[in-house]
C-alpha cells in the first residue's frame, strides 16, 4: 500500500470504524476495519454476502432508498441502521453514510460507525404525529448543540392512497415499505419521518437548500410507481433555526404540521420559522380564551360509548364518557393545549361534575370519566371529587376514573395516594391505553388499579397473531395475578372480538358494540362488523383525545 493510500485510509478511519464497498450486484465486495467489534462478523465473512443479509429486515427499505438516491458523487446519510443478528445473537446498530462515485463502476462506498440501537416505533414503520413531534424536538436539541442546521419538510403525495387501493395486497404492502424507506432515508439519522394520513408525510432533515418541489419529485421517482396511478407530489419546508428556543421550535412544528394536515402544502409553503411561531402564538391565545369560556360556561357535550363484559356474554358493564366541543370534530387539539398550559384540571373537574349529575339522575348507570395525569396530582381536585360524592351518595360504586398518559405523572407515590383516596370513596381506577407510553409498566407496578385498558394498536393486530398476541396474553396473565382486570379498546369486528376472548380479556369497547351516542344505551346488535371510527376520547402518551 502506498503512502497516499495509507493517508486516505487514515482519513477514512478518522471518521468511521468500518469501510465497506458494495458492488453493482448488491454484494459486499470489500470490507476493512473493526468489523468484528462493529458487526459481530470478520471482514472475510462479510465479503461476498448480499448487503441485505447484513441489515435488519425492518431497515432494508430505508437503506435501499438511500442507495437508489445516490447521485453525482454526493453523500447519502448518515442514517442509523439496525444490523441483522450475528452468531452471538447481539443486537447492533451502526451509523452509515454512503457515496457512489461515477468512476467506480457502480460500486457504493459505505462508512460505518458504532451507534446506539434506537428502533423506530414499529419495526421500520413511520412515526405518528405525536411521536414525530417528540423525535423532532429531541433532534433539534441535539443539532443545536452540535451546530447542525435542520429543516422540517412536509410532503404531499396526492392520489397515493387511491393508487394503493387499486393494488394487490402484496403490491400495496411493498409500496408501503418503499414509502417508509424513502421517507426515512431522507430524514436526519433515518429516524425522523412520519405518516400524517391523507397522503401527507413529514420528515426532519439536514438543511439542504433544496426546493420543496425538487424533494417531492425525487421522492416520487424513488417510489417507482406505475405512471398510471397519477400520484401528484408537492412539498414545503420550514427551517428550524438553531438560534430559536426549544419552545419556539415546538410552536412552529405544531403549527406547521397542524396547518399541513388541515390544508395541505399550500398553507405552509412560504412560512418562515418566525411566521410559524407568530401564527401559532396568536392561534394559541384564541384557543385559550375559547377553552376557558367553554369550561366556565359548561359549553361542551358529553357522549357515551358502551363497554361490555366478555365474561358475562357481552352484557353491558358501563359507558365511557367522552367530551365534544361544538361540532363533532376531534377535541384533541384543545385537550393537548389545556394540558400544556395547565388548564386541564378545571376541564376535568367540569366533566366530572356533569358526569356525577347524570349518575345521580339515573341509578342504573355506571360511567367512566377520563382524568389527566396532571390532574390526578392535584389535592384540590381529589377533595372536590370527594365532596361531590359526599353530596351525591347514590353514585358510590358507579363512578370509574380512566387515568390517561396524555400527560406524564411526575410523582407516582403522590398520584397513588390520590387514587387510593378515590377508591376509598367507591370509585374504580382504570389505566387508559396501556402499552402506548414508556411509563406503562411503572404505572402498573406503582399505582393501585382495578382495570387496565389495552392500547388499541395492539388490539387491531391481535387477530393476526405475532408479537401483539404474545404481548396481550402475557399482559392478561400478569394482570390476573395482580388482581387487575383487562379491557380491550377498538374492537371493531367479530374476528377481533373472538381473538380478544381467546386471549382472556375481561371487557371490550369499540364500534362493534356501538358508537359514542348522546344518550347511554345498550350495546348494539353485532350482526355485522362496524367500520372503524375515531372516538373523541383522550388517548395515548402524547396523542390525546381524537
């Protein structure tokens, strides 16, 4: 090896732990560096292997999109890639950057460095809006410390959902994997991309100076869709200035995403960070006033959704109380804002007061009302509820509190003391959306509970077996040993109901038994499957009511 070659290799290893070259056939043609430590395999064992065998299946679409998008000698990445398990069974991840030089015969040069294994929220799937916001803010904080400039990119692929409906199941599944792969490949670190629904997607990436339309067209090209599908791409970007505060970036992110979800690319195509922040603050002040008026004047409606007892042949057990503001649109934006601005306790109390009145008027009812993790930490709230029960003794043993994870509980021992006080008044306690937040197991361990409601994302997939089925079976067993009953939400079909029964779940709720209604009634006849709907209820660690 010449002095020049040694020098180049020295520069390469100064920024990477392992160098890999992938030939035009997709096989690893060359590997040098700390391969054993990084991947669990020696360089000689890597050479000749297809690169896809080297990478976890969930990350293959992302890496394929990264490779397909290499052009003009420009570098792609870095993205965090989970590796396929080696012989020792250890789970590993690397930060990978790639480059394809025109004079290198189509080979792709890759530089790999050790990285923390940080899997996405669902085996290579895209984030939802709430998880994306959290990931984006965390990336911004890191980028500001390291001097990296980021931008929010919003991509609209009009016609994509319609195109997928016209595909075979296999083709639609392949298209979904390609979409996820392309978006993640363009995002910073490969971990900051989201599916916002209605053909709308978002990602955070390094500021590239690339017009939004160029990004949209390049992504459409990488998706390799049949021209007959008539997919029309558009995109817009908002720079996340490193000079902005974290709170400003959060406001800008939320305003931009909310505007994009509501109105599409046209609403955000010309926004600067300052404009997004300014509009967000004006809208927030208007919303605060509207919410305060709604609480003070009790200007909201309650609707009721049945919950059935699976161990009693599907008989009605109770109703969950859900809130509506104005029209039937999701109350989630107002609820999230109330929690962020410490306005949630008065709203929770107002809903409890209205619920108590309904229970007092109908001795046959049993109702469950949501209460925020922030509210349950308030001594004043608990004392006011106890006073309400004392004033309406007929409601004892008929009021259930569903503790949501929409706001984290900072002091679990204090929360448990307050829950115990409510249980002493004859109230039952249900932990809502178990499995949606990282704190669920801690809550189950440290809080005195009567019921655990299993997050709907596990229930939807339960009938297909796999990890969700295993998770729920073990959860039901664990809860039974703790003397805690289980409740499945989002039961929409008879097939899901049967899977829930087989898993041993005690109660079920969903459109199969009836939608939220103005008056509490019996479960509907289940002669046919009901279509999924969005229930106006508080849900998840950060998702809220929707």
